[in-house]
C-alpha cells in the first residue's frame, strides 16, 4: 500500500511539474479571460463530466467565496453541473451533446422536457 501511495504522489508531482512548462501560458490566458469577463459584468460558467463535474462545482465555489482570500467580494460564477433533474431529463429525452449549450443559454425552453418522455426503459 505504501508503494502505491508513493507512486501515485510521485506521478502527480511529475504531472504538476510538466504543467509548469507546458500549460503556464494557457492558464494565464484563461485567468485573464475570467478576470475580464467579471470586470465587464459577466459570469463564469463551469462544466464537466464525472470527476470534472465535481471540479466545476469546486471552482465555482472558489470564485464565489474567494480562492485564497475570503475577505474579497463574491464574484458571479455558476457550475452547470448541479441541476441533476434537468441534466438527467435533457440527456435522456434530447441527448447529451447539447446539454451544456442549453444550460449555458439559461436552460432554453424546458417545456415538454420533463419526466422520462419517450425514452425506452
């Protein structure tokens, strides 16, 4: 067990070290885009599948509650992965491909999309 933990932590450290060189510019560009959006009155919208959905929720919480300083005012941020009723209904009745785009536009016209619709069970 100790060897497995050591290997996992060492691999994580290698990945983070590689990110310093390969992702620095992209991380900075994304940060600047988020900052500019908030300055212009925009909202940060996060999405993801599986574990990335949990990360989306975490990142949204950090933007609202302050990344490292909790004395900063909350900023507009939302995770598009938290409305499980809509997510499951839309994915079941319409399809997963358009899920985040419809959530991004405010949910679109949800009439007639509830329940199990015409899905085969």
